């Protein structure tokens, strides 16, 4: 089943390459969506199959080298129908 998962990751995420890390993970797990950053938080919206989303969530919880995650929240959202995964 295809779902839309929004993840909000807070902590030391600025200047760590987190958005590019998320893009690499989304491509690895064949997901669509987008990632944006607002100072100390990264917001990731991803759509795909359950198993791939679970793998991507684990990937994002790890984060790139140099990042420090202090909070991680996730929410189910309505499907948007993204065509690709992009950095905003």
C-alpha cells in the first residue's frame, strides 16, 4: 500500500548535508516526495510502499555523519502524488 509519511527531524541538522542525505535515501528506496530545512529542523515528506518507507525512516533516524538528532516525529498525511523526490 502506498502511503505518505511526513518526518520532522530536529537537532543539529544544519550544515550537515541532511537534505542531500535524505535525497540519496529516497532514491535508494525508490520513494517520491520532498525535503526542506528550517534552521534546526528538517521536514521530509515521502510517498511509497510501506516496507520502503520503513527502511527510509530507519535511514533518516540514523542521519548523516555530523548530525545530532534530538527529536524525531512522524505523521501520516494525504497522498500528494509526487513524481520525484526533490530538495526545496
